[in-house]
């Protein structure tokens, strides 16, 4: 569920997609600013990049702005799941369906894919979409019965 002020930050993101759509930027969302590995208590635009680089090594035209409309921009490096989701959303959903509970990714309802700006699909219904894919044989080459059996009988993967 979106927090108060998130809709305003989301509007700022959609109005400034051109400023956030840089090489290597995968997505943007409302979130909390982190500085020095600590939460600052400020709301921010969180830009997720494929690989984070030191500010000095980023060419001037490719750097993200420090703030947009008075809202700080916090740059974070993508994890493996976020990188996979950027290139193969269905595979990312499968990985979340068969994940260990402690590896669950938090849902961010206002997370936007860049450069298009479209909202990312909510992964809460991944299991339902996977069941639908099974029925329609949308994922070629996957033996769902064997995979389901494998993951339901293993307790320590």
C-alpha cells in the first residue's frame, strides 16, 4: 500500500521521466532516502540502476540529478531479482513463486519501469499468474509438475 506523499512523488517521477531515463537506470519509485547506510527520514525518488558507480566516474550528461522538484533522488544498485525482472518479467515471477520465504521481494505498487514509465506488475499475484501460465502452457520447456514436486518435497534448498 502506498504511503502518504507517495502519489505526489509518483507524479514527480512521471513528469520527469526524461531526467531519470539514463543508461543503466532500470526503475524508479517513491521510497526513503538512505545516506551513509542510514535512513535519513526523508522521502525520496529511489532510482534503481543496474550497476552503481562512484559519482566521479559517471559522465556529466549521464548522471542522475541530486533532486527533482525539491525531492532527493537516491540511487541504489539493483539486486539479482531486479535485474532479472528488467529483462525477463515472467522468469522473475517464477523465481519469486519458488523462492524461499526469506528471499521475498517487497512490493512497491508505484514502481515504474524506465524509460517507458509504465508501472511494474505487482508480484503478489505471481502464483496465480503462474497457475494461469501452466494452464495455457505459456512457459515452454518447463515441466511444472516435476518442478512443483521438487520444491514441495525439499525443505532445505
